[in-house]
C-alpha cells in the first residue's frame, strides 16, 4: 500500500494493480500497522482510500487460496485464519481513526475489498465501479467485517438479500441502495474524493471524532448508556478552544475556523 500526504489529507492506495489489488498475505500484514499509525500518529484530518489501476480491490488473492489447497504441506485453514485475524485487526485499528475516511471506489470492489469499502465512513463511486459480495461464489464465509458493516449500511433484511443473491451491483445500484453517497465519472473520482475530504477536514476534529465514536457504539448501548456517553461528549467539547472560538464567531456573524485545539 502507498500513502500520500497532501496537507491535512491522506490518500492510501492499494497497490497491486496487476492482481486487481487482491489482498495477498503481504498486503494483509500491512493493515494493522498502517491503520494503527493513521489512528494514532498521522497528522491528518481526512483520509481517502482507493485502488491503483482498474480495480478498487478484488478481495482475497485467489491464487493464494489455490496454492494452499493444492499443496499438502500448506495448512490453508491455519493460513487463512491467520490472515483473516490480521486483516480484522487492521479493520479494528481503522475504526479508531478519529477523522473521516472516504472510500474512492474506482473499479470492482469484491469480497474483502467490498468489506473494506463498507468499513469506511463514506463511499464515493466511479461510474466504472462494481460491488460484489462474492464469497458465496466459492463457498467461503464472509469476512473483513462485511456481515457487520453491510447490515448497518443497508439494513439487516437487505444485507441478507444481497449476500444470498450475490448480484453484481453497478455504481447506480449501489447509489440506490445507499451503499455509496454519489457516483461520478471515472476521471473525476479522485478530485471529487479529495474535495470531499477537504470539506470534512475543515470541520472540528473533536466533533468528527465524537460523531464517529457515538454512532459506532450506538447499536451496542441501551438508551441510558448512550445518553450518558453523549453527556460526557458535549460537556468535554465545551473545554475545547475550537468550540469557544466557534461560539464567538457565530455570535459575531463570522465563519468558524477549527484548528483541532
């Protein structure tokens, strides 16, 4: 994977274009490291994730599976379990990223590639993109958080329908299902994703962090628990310089500028 930083915006590119950016063991091994760094140390206020070349990500590398299935000296069950656990640790780290994460889906997003897109906060799609659950086509159980994120994006009933029927969803299908927020021409995708990232990066970092955290835990809390967390969140926001400045700007009829303090 390649990471480019342009001011407050990062662009993370899955870079195995000759393999449609399929997830090899080597790529999967990078997931926990890069996403932990992005969550804890990156000087960013928004992140775009995309794929090099034609595809966003074709999912797990089928050649890796085939080699393990054909070679009696390879324990493919143990190997895939280890790979899935590494990827899943990466997804957990990714969910800790306190700023907006946008998937710029430039082409096919299948299997774990679709899962990765779903794990992002927003998805902007090229007209050339195709979204495919794909696991059932080889009889594999879904992973990468697909059965966690897909029901939260489209609802449980629609998620089961998509998983069982496993259609090739066009960009327009994905838009109508609420999987993506907009569809743009292929040559405009990265510019549009960067523009969206810049808009979101201008918001209060504390607000973006809390909005993400609160929504992520909302389905796991009862109302009383959740309101307690919200109370702490809004109280703590009152101690930030950003909020104090924004209140003064609002009262003066000016536009607030958020500096992350």
